[in-house]
């Protein structure tokens, strides 16, 4: 079968042949999908017609009729057949019938792979564990290795066994699929019986003992439970339809049927309590832990009763008046219930037990109350005074231990101590032992301990390092603040922000949640909020700036320093950096709280090139450092290195003009070139120089005294060395009188380019900047076939040895230097013919000839020679 996208194609019978085929055009994917996927559906309406049409119709005279037939389904919607190109399927009618019959033979699929028809649970209580055997009757409806999900929750799964199935050797498998979720895998279809051993924990509470079990929902569920205690009242959830069962000995047994449920809960307790005997006699060991933290006083008392005579069924405990009772429980006995009643100086809690205790019993009582601001009592049961602490009533003797713990942010002071003895931490019972707490022991409830609790104020130490850098239009600040928080933690750190200072950002560890800046009562505070209450070391950087007036030549201000608030001790260091164009002066008579610092970091924090103006350190507040800033004028000098490379027919010149910009930066520079070379020069920055790129180059319209000025504008201001490279070619003129032995001579006047200052016009915003100093060097290099000579005009150029050159290479033929501009040098070059040189000279030769009896001669030639040939020497043989 094939599914195609074209609108339709014809597979009809050809006229004049004996075979034919029928084409169906099916529209609608729902109908097509039914027989393609084998799903049952109604038979086609045209099936009978198509079967009848399968046999060719014969007329009465026996002649066969030639015809072709197309069947469209659905025929009534023929108008839409050719509109839905993507919803058409084409096939022969024989293929259609084959698929249709195949789908009709397939039976309906079951809705589920497996069904639990019945479940049976048989349980037995073994101390604190409920052991349950679950048996399931499962009918597998699907194929082999069908899966059945189960959920048992917190119950532990033990052994799994199975019976039934087509193959007895194949066992049912249990697979864990999640937390308390499993799946049964059945190897074969049919009936299976599966047994699973389960174990659930038994919980104890004042209402009795109980356990819960998550089970699969089954229509028929049987439940049995055996409790090894007599006369127990058992409650089963969901409601149990019980069957009468006789218990044997000290046992309680229930049997019944449950409804469909996903969880079974069982609770049991004795039907009646045993009355206490009248001659009860008991002593108590009281282990009390008192914890003062978070504004509350928590008291946890562990009262261990030792029954000396009789049986305990009811307990009475004294609790301070006003305490909130959080809970009363016991792991040794079942507490039926408790209630508290107010008396004159105390609360009395009465505890009813479900079953009596004849030997020992430990009772836990937990209370809390708000911590007062004044002194409070911790322990003691004295006459005619309010009760303090938790103490047992109706006992012959009480002794015990007391542990007082506090929060890390509190400090406890002892106001009064009576009847208590301090003990080591190792002597304290493990149930109430707390590191760093106060531990006491006592032998009578008539004791007294009065305490006061005060909040521990955090001890905050700060190391403050501030780096300030003066730029043209702002004062930038980088402050590194290192906090050391002791005793108690803090949720936020506060710093006072100076006037006019803008906080840009705070950079620190991930513990910093946010850093809002708030202004209140004329004071600006930076709040560094932490993600939680933290102590220890915390370090972060605060970056800010103070705007300055770039047009002012002088400004007076006090250095803006952040001030950490609520700190015990602060030490700090202040370093001041300034751009070369700014001079920072400190008024030493007006400074407060600082002294000079010699070990300051000389590296500027923001912009490279800043110099360290001053450094200070302080150990106390207040700190004031008034400064005065003065803008220095730009100082411009230049060094000029000119190289003339003489060649036989031409000469090229390369000049490097390096401006030395000090103090304030410049973005505009001027270079003067001879008028004859104004259009021939090429100006560019020196390759590898770390200066801004050239933005624009402009040539002056008019020459002044034979010189044309080029103006070079950079993309931004530059400070330091700014080198430019100027190159051009000289066209030497022939000389009429040729020197003896020379074939060609030329001479040319070299005028090195001049470095110029700024006239103060529109070219630069720096205004007028004069060139304060200039130094230049000139060297002449030549081809080996040339002889060069030079004549300097005037005494400005000084002839020097090439080895004295500092700006140029020292391999030139002629070298000059100068300290003023302009200079001129007339260079002459002469080319000589090259005389051939003998390459090999033989100074001695020895030839030996030996003639043998056959008239054959052997030669040995030895020569002593000198040659300039390096690797090969030509020898001519006769």
C-alpha cells in the first residue's frame, strides 16, 4: 500500500485489454486510519457493489464489454475531493478489501493489562513492627511481561512469591519504580497468585498504638490482624465488616472485609484502665533543659519515675504559671490524656495513663514562655512562692540535673543561686547535654536560680581601604571594606555616604542580597543587605564617584570617605591618585585623624597612568582630608628621527616624529613639511604604538615661509609618547661635473620635517600649546655602490659618530643631531664602476707524474691557494 500527496492518479483498465483495476479515492484521515491500524469500523457502503463489479458484465449475445470505472468515496462529497490534497489516500480495491477483512478479524483490546481480582492481608503485631502477608489474585489480560503498578508507601517489602501462569518456571518479578512505588511483571498471561511480605512501623500516641499501610485498590479485600495483648479495642479505617473470632490467651484478633480503598489504618488501645493502688511510692530524677533564645524560654523536662511500691496510673506535674504547655508524652507508657488546671502559684498538669507502670517510667513535658526583660526564675518548687521550672508532685524524693543554654546573640547573668552545684559538661546526662551551656545538679526541688538575659551586641571590626583617583571631570572612589563580625550576626551593614557622592555599584560575595541607598534626615546611608544573619569575615568593594567641574582650574574639597556605622573599631588607609594634568595639594594643618602612610599601593584603581599623590592611614574617627586641585598646562616636547636611504637613482626618507605629551592629554598635533613635498608625504601612526587611531588629517591651504602644516587629529586624547611616521621619496637632480672614476652623481637638499605646537585656534580644545623642546637626529644610509657626502647648512646640525645615535640604528654612513628647527643638509651621491676581483689565487703548485711499464701515467697535483668561493671551486682538467 502507498500513501501519496498528488491529487489523484488513474489506475483504470486500458481499453481493448482483458485486465482492469479499480481505484478508490478516500478522503478523511479518520476513515483511512481505521483500516490502516486494524481498528474495527463499519463496512464500506460500496463493498457489495464493488464485489459485483469485480466480474465483467457480459451481454446476452456473449460479447465482452470494454469499460473503465472510478469509484470515489465518499461519492456525495465529490466536490471536495480535489480540494484536500493532503487528505487523500490511493490504493487498489483489492488492497482495500484485504486490509478491511484483516481489521474485521481482530478482537477488541482489553482496557488494562492486568487486574487484581481479590486481595487478602494477614497481619501480626511484633512489638513495634506490624508484619503483614499480602496475597493477591491477579488475572493478566495482556501479553507476556505485562506490568501492574503497586504502591506500599512507607512499608518495607520482604519476600515475593508467585504461583500460576502458563509456565511454572517463570516467576513474577517485582520492580521498584519510585519512593514506595513498585511494579509487578508477569511473564505469561492467565491467573496468578502473588504473595508479598510487608513490614510497617507501629506508632505510639496518647490515643494508643497504630500503623498505616498503602495498598492497591481492589474490589474484594479481606483483612486479618493478631495483636498479642488481651482486651484491646481495635479501629480499622475504612470501616470494617467484622466476622466473629475467638481469641486465645492474651491475644486480640479481628477478621473482616474492607471496601475499595488505597490506604488501611489500624488503631488499638486497651478497653479499660487499671486503677492505681493506694500504697503508691515513687521517686523521680528530673533532667531539665532550659533554652533562652529568640525571645522565648523553652523548658524541656525528662522526668524519670522509679516506682518503689504500687503502680502508676496517674501523674501530677507542677508547671510555672503562664507557661504554655507544648506537649506531654512518654515512650514507656501510653498516655490516655492530660489536662492542666491553675492553682495559686502554679499550674498542675494531670496525666492519665492507659496502662499502669510498675517499675520505671519516663515522662517528657515541654513548655515555653516569653523571655522577660527583667530577671526570671529558672528552677525551684518552694513554699508560698510561684513555681519555677517543671517538677513532679506526689513523689517522696526528687533530684536531678539542670542545663541552661542560650542563643548565640544572648548573654546570661546569674542574679541568685541557691541549692545548686555546678558540674562539668561530661557529667551531664546525654539527653540534655549542650555544648557551652551552664550545668548544675540538685538533690531537692527547693532550689532557686534567677537569671537575666541581655542581647549580645555584635562586635564589629572594620578595615577600610579607600583609593581615590582624580580625573578631568570626576573624582572616582574604590573602597574595600573588610568586616569582622563577632559574638552575634548581622542582617545588614550600613555605611554613611558623603555629600555629592554617587554610589555606582557594590561588588562582593554572593551573600550580599542588595545594596539600596537611602536618604533620611539629611543623611545618606548605604545599606548592604545580606541574605541571612551572618557573622565572621565579610569583604566587599564600593565603587562611586563625585562629579567635578572640568572648566575650573582650581578646586577645594574634602575627600569623600565612606563611614561604616555601628562599629567598635575602624582602621583604614586612604591613597590619592591624580592624572598627570592635575596636581593635588593637601593642607596638612587642616587634616584630622590621619597620618602619612609609607606602604601604600602605587597602582591606580581605575585609569592607568595616574600617579600616587599622597597616602594616609587612620585608626579613629573623625577623619578629614582637605585637598586643593590645580590643573597643570600641557607640556609638549618632540623628538625627530630622520633616515635618508640613498640609492643609485633615487632616495627615500622616513622620519619618525614622537611627541611627548605630559600632564594633560592632546588629541591634535601639527607637523610642518617643506612646500615641495606637501602632497608627497604620507603620515601614519607607528606600527605597534599604543595610541588612538588617526581620526582625520588636514593640510593647510597656504604655505608659510616655504613650509606647509599638516594637522593630525586622533580619535581621543593621548598622554605620553605619541609617535607618527612620515615617509616620502626624493628625486635627486643630476650633477653636471662628474667625479673621476664615477659613472653617475646626484645631489639633493634634505630638509627634515618639523614638529610644531598648537596655535590655540579651533584645532584643539586644549588651547594654545607651545612646543617647549625638540631634539632630532639625521642619518644617511647608502647602497654599497655609492659614495655619499653631505654639507650642513649653518651650525645647527652637529656631525656625530653613527654609534652616538639614540633614536636611529647605528649602521648609517653619516650621522647628525640638532636641538632646534629648521635644519638643512645637502647630500651628494656618486656611483662607481665595480672592478672585478680575482676570486682564486694559487701561490704554489706541485705536480707528480708516475709512468708504469704499460706506459700509463698517474698524476697527483697539489696546490696551495686562497679563494673567496665558499662551497664550490671550479677545476679545469686537460
